[in-house]
């Protein structure tokens, strides 16, 4: 019985969290605007331009490089902070582990910074692709 009494606060919090999630989901469903969907509402919006093709286009994956670079540097900073506040920093073995860790991370960052300009399209390339897609779309509209 003592073991069950120790879990009562946990069970109360679990019940409260579950009730809160259900209440928030119901409230968002009740309070949302209920509008009839038509083709104008569901069409793709491209800042005043006539939409070209479907809304789902391939994402330029070169932007992911920035995200990965940020995460790598962020994790390195977190580990360096943990090392700075730990009591183990006087050990020679730990110091060499940190040096190797920092060297591997910095080598990866340097590699990414080296390949980053090659992985992205320049402004004129993007404009040329846009113009070609627009010409193709207007050619398809005029034929149909």
C-alpha cells in the first residue's frame, strides 16, 4: 500500500495533463473558424503570381547544411560547457579526449564550410530556373 501512495502525485499529474490536452484539443476545434472550403481558398498562393504547378515542390536541401552546422556547433558548445564545469578536467586522459573531440568537430565544420558554396545555387541560376518553369507553364496553358 505504501508503494501505491508514493505514486499518487504522479497519477494525479498524469490525469491533469491528459485532461488538459483533451480540453485544449476540444477548445481549438470549437473555436476555430468553420468556413466552407472552395477552390479559391485551397489554391496555392505565390505572392500575387499565378501559381505554377503543384504546391509541393522539392525543397532545396542545401539549407539543411546550415541546420546541421548549427546543431554540430551547439552540441560542441554544450559538451565544452559540461567539460568546463566538471571535476574531471584535471585528468590528462579527459583533456586528450576533449582535444580529439574538438578537433573532429572543427574538421567537420571546416569541411562543411568548404563545400557550402558548391552546394547552393546562385541568384542567376534560380532566376533562370524560374523563367524556364514560367515559360513551360504558359506554353502548357496556351496549348490547352
